[in-house]
C-alpha cells in the first residue's frame, strides 16, 4: 500500500472525481450527495483524490486527530485488478489504514463507501476493521467493472477509539485495468501435456525430508540421460534405485527403456516439447529463432515482484494477460500477481533471453517468493521461456510452466504448480531438493493447482 499523493500530484485525476454533485466539508444541512453525504451552505465541488474536502471547519492536524495514511488500491492506481482470488463472488478488497486506533462501530457501510464514476454507491458484501493493523476493509459483493474509475470515501462520522472524528470526508480514486483485447494464442504442448518433469541429462534428487513428490509423468531422453542420481532408471516406468533416493511419483517415468518401443515414445514427447519451446520463444531467440513475437518489453536490470502488501504496479509486480520479454534474465523477488481479468482462458507468456528464477526465502509463514493468481488466472495457462536455465529459490511458491533450454534446479522446499521442462533445446539436467511439482489439474495435485 502506498501513502497518499499530495494535492498537486492528484490534480490529473480531478475531472475523474467531479461527480456532478455538490458537497460541503463537515457542515450540516442542505441536499445530500449519494457518496459524500449531506451538503450545506457554501457547498463546493468534490476535491481531488487524497485531499481533505474543504468547507466548514476541519480540525487542525494533530496527533490526536485520526487520518487515513494509506490505501489499497492506492490513490491514482490505474492497474487495479477487478477481483480478488479467494473472495466469495469474486469481490474486491478496498482497504484504508488509519494513523490511530479507531472505533470499529463507526466504520460501516454508511461511513466507508465505494462508487463507480458518476454512479451510486455499491452495496458491499461487508465492511470491517482490524484493530491490530488499524486497517478498514470494504469487500465488494462482486468483481468490479474493467476499465472503470472508482471513488472511495471515508466519511467524517468515523472516529478514533478515543472518540475524535477524522474531521472531513477523505476521498481517493483508482481505475481498473482494461480487458485484454485479443490475448495470446494458447500453447500446444502436444504429447508433453501430461508430464510434470522433462530432462535430457538425468535427474538428481537430494535426500532431504520430506522427499520430493511429482504429481504427473516424467520423461527422460536420450538413453544417456535416463539416470537418477547417476544410476540408470528401471525399465518398468519408475526411477529405479536412484542411489537410494528416488523421488515419489504419481505417474510414470518414460524413457528409451520404457515402454519397450526402442525409445519411440520418449523421442516423440521430446520433439513436441522442443516445438512448444520454440512456439513461445521470440523470433530472435535465444537459443534459436522462435515464433512468438510482439512482446511487451520488461526493463533490463530490474527484478519482478514486491514485498507482501505493496501496491500493485503494472510491469513490476502486476501483469495482465499478454506476452512479455526480458532481454536479460527474469528474477522474481517477493509477490508477483498475474490477473486474468475474469478470463479463465487468458494466457501469460514471459520470455527471458537468459535465466528464469525466484529468490530464496523463508518457510511459510515467513516471507518468500510467491506468484499469486487473480481474476481467474490458471497456472496451466502461464508459460516461462528460459533462454538458458532456471532456478527456483528456497521455499518459493511457483505458478506456471517453465520451458528451459538447459537445466532446472529446485532449491530446498520450492514448489511448482506447473510443468518444469529442462533440456528443451540442449542438454539439461533436473535437480530436486525436497520439492513438490504438479501438473495443473492432475488428480493428485493440490485442488487449487489448475
């Protein structure tokens, strides 16, 4: 959440907040505006977002006078998601943080309101207050409308726990993102679709408890790469002895040794994997020319994601469906939100000229890298193309399919809802260390992994 902008920084949004109604400051009498309440003598137009409405006597700012210090969505945010994953009815959470402990009884659907530009206030699903964080939350009853400006208002009737009112209504605005115009074409994985893991230079599994688990099939090819901890796998669809540390698998291991068709199946799967890799690779590569052009550039020298609770910023920690390209690498640190904007078939493609990865973090509930899905986004429709290798840092929560030209490493405790294909274009090993990898929608995968 960001702190409010000053009056001057809010001026560009003035017209979006002129609701065509009159409102006073804290006086009484007169007509009633549907959002700001009762007007009075000397009524004025709504002030810019984030500014206290001028008018009748507002108290001089003092340590005892409560104030709104931050909101989410933040003031002037042009990229707010229309809904929040996990909220009943696809509703959206609108929050305001106060400088002092507040009286919960004064924070309700009357004193905390939200309305589309020029429209009547929405009937919220709930309005609540968390005393520990000093955060008031308005939960909308349904997802917001795309590409629409909204105004949120905290009324002057809200008081601190000591009974001191905020003084005057406080307003801010944000705009929901537009729906993706055409979106990106689906990615055809062919015979590789049921597979959670692919490698062309063998698999290494570190014997850290709990043992690595794979929900889906594995393909290893060629025969020189059909090894687990440098030990040849079996010819019955498993990892074999694996030097005493085979991963747990809810599926089969396909290789030149299984099934008994001379490697025809594993070669066909590898061919489809390479075709899928090139289908999401930019025309200039690397490592070879692909067919997925028209990407939006991700600035070089930056990482993606932000600490939990940060305001969403398009192109940094918030993305809508589309194709995005980094001429260097892609490293995710903190939270990254992918918002399908209500389209469950929306496709996200991230192209890296070098590596793809996530920063190391603490075990939950400690801070760690997370990819968060909103607006109906599905891991099955998210693709990460690595021009070289990929590394998922300690305890990362990954979403989406990684197709890496070379190797993939999962550090201790990292998990992925999404296929991880190493060696999509060259020799590529796969390294495990107490991980979980799930094919989205697999019968044994977590129910949320789709």
